[in-house]
């Protein structure tokens, strides 16, 4: 819009621009309360996971310190590295915590608190603050750099273990997404406060989990287990503590530091187990299950000694996790991208069915779904476990038509930006095309086509035009200073609905 450089913006234009920003914000704020509540549930779960990880880490560091007292020469090198891990982990964790608190305080103002728990946030659906603090203020780039440095540090400590290195590269990946957007934009652009805080809490959880894993790895390098064992105790090692109803619970009962020349006897709830020590029981009801038993082993003096143990596991109903990658609804006429997962089940063993729509499997765990009816569709999830397809539940999704786009004038010059009003020369007008899109507020990708509009100017007979190109003959009749109104703009989208996009005002 080269003409705008010579024509200062009028108060009326500034007012129109501000009204547009307000309307844009109102549209963007249409975030489902169910989704916001879902973020609170996930955030609370992540905080519980973090607390467990921190408790585990304290025990790890304490054990490491004990090993150092027993053998300083052998352990010092690895303990020093573990202390560096602790400092760097604490530094990144606290930075992310402060990052969350600042976002919450900007969003909630005097109602904010320092905990940054999603369920305590008032402005959960605020879409402006994350973009402002993360992108406009440049803090997202600083956070990305700190995450990159922490990831590279963990990778360097895992030298010689490519599998562990790849895990850290995946967990703390900050490269561009498949759509080419930067990590900063993907994380903060047009994201509600509750989503951003939950994402950051997830990174804190990853920091604590990775800290535990790398410290355990460093501790293993000391070969300290040669002298660490100083007592005999019974252990219950389950294949999983979470079992789906209808499946079977399996655990190995072992005796730590057992003498390989002697075979222990294993008992659970009064019944003796096979010599392998494997305890297996059918699971027919949900809830927490407990069991107890003992391991019997003769000592060097021939006297039989017993070592008691207790165990528990959870039997739950089949569950599935569905994530609509675009929004919390499905739209008619476009591809709705879904990621589907089931805890403990490989993506390749997951399938779905759609009641009220069609679907295409893009890759393992990823689907494109198109609704074929109005109202609501049902997505059902199935998992292949032990060669059986078990129902994992699913979810219902509302079917909506795509929201109306906005009309823009797109000059033909390379690099020219589309506009919704202002000053243009006759030359620019002749080469411009009307387009319809969501512009910078795009939440879903959809192609719209302008099919007709009306050109109006004072002193001239209005002209209705088919298609998207302006009428050159009408423009030739305009004089400098004239105002061209492009009214009654009609566009059709992928759902085949005709949309009325209002008008655009241009002054020559």
C-alpha cells in the first residue's frame, strides 16, 4: 500500500483499526470452558508427577552422597557431575516457574498469585498475554535458548549412549514444526494462558524426570553396586501397576542380593508361587488391589529366614486420549487433524471408528476426520492388546460450520500485503484481487473464494462484478480523492456455504 506513505492516517481510520482489533480479540476469545478445565486437570496431574520426581531425586542424591563417603576416589568424578546436573536443573526449573508467574500476573493483575496453578488462574482464556510476554517482549527466545542449552548438556553427559541422547533430543526439541512455524510461535502465539502454563509445567516435569534419569545413569557409572548392598530385602517388580479390566496383572517377586546357589521359596496370600517367582492374577474389577507375602531362604547356618513384602496395583477402566490438533470442535468441509493415544499401547496398535464421519489414517496415532452430519460425531478408540481389539472409550465432538473469513484486497506487486481499507492508486486497484481468508487470526486452514461483489462510487452507477477481479472500466471513471466502496462481498468456502463478508472502503 505505497500510497499510504504520503497520506497520514486519519482519526477515523485509527478508530476503525482499533475496532477491528477489538472484534478480532472477541473472536479469538471463543475458547471452550471444557478445554480450559481440561488444562487445569492436566496441570494438576503434572504437578503431582513433579512432586514424585523431586522426592525420588532427593533419595538419589542422598544415595550418591552415601556412596561417596564409602569410596570417595571412585565416586567423586560422578558425584561432581551429578551436582552440576542438580544446579542446571534447578536453574531451568526456577526460570520456567518465574516465566509462568509473570504470565499469570500480567493476565490476572491484582488477582494473581505466585503458584501459577492453572485451576487458580482467573483469565484462563486470555490469548494476548502469552503472545505479548513470550513473543513481543522476546522472552520466548530466551526460554528456548535455556532449554536448548539444558538439552545439549544432558546429551553431552550421555556420550556413548545414543538411545538416551535421542530421548533428550525428543523431550526438549525446539525445532520448527511440520507447518514451518517456530517453536516460539507454536508455544505462545494465540494460545490461552491456561494452555501455555500447562505446557510450561510439562517442561518442568520433563526437567525433573530427566534429572532423575541422568543422575541414575551417572550413579550407575560408578559400579557402586559392588559395595552398596548391605541388607537383604524382598522386592515386587510388576510389569505394570496399571491394568485394564479384562487383562491380567503380572509381577516378578525377587529377593535382592540373593545367593545364586540357593533357591528361595515365594508365597503370596498364603499360596506358594512357581520357582520363577512370577505372580499372575486375573483382573475382573476396577480399583486398587493389594497383596502380601514372604520369601523364605535358608541362611548359612541352615536356619530358614523369611522376608515379608507387600505390593499394590491399580485396575482401571479402559481409557483413551484424543487430542484435536486444531480446535475443540470439528468443522464441516475441511480436514480435522487428530492425535489419538492410549497409555501403555504403541500407536501402531491403536485404531478408531467414527460415527457420523469419515477418517483417514495419516500415520500411526494420527488421523484426518471429516464429519458427514450436523450436530455431533462420536470417535471410538480401540487398542490391540494380546492380539485382542479392546475398546478404550472415545469422545463426542460438536460439528460446526467454518467461521466467516474476512475480505481483503491483494495487490499484484510481489511482496505487497493484503489490506482491508485505506489509500490506493488507480494502478494498484486495477491489478488488485479480492481474497477471503482468516488473515493473522487463522486458527484453522480453509480456502475461500470470492464469487461476487458490488463496486459503488458517488456519481457512478453501482456495478456488480462476478469473480474476484475489480472492474478496470469502473476504476477508470474514478478521480483522485474519490472513495470506492466494495460492498456485498460474497465468498464460498470448502463447506460450500455462501458467506457475506461486508464491505471495504478505498480512497484514491
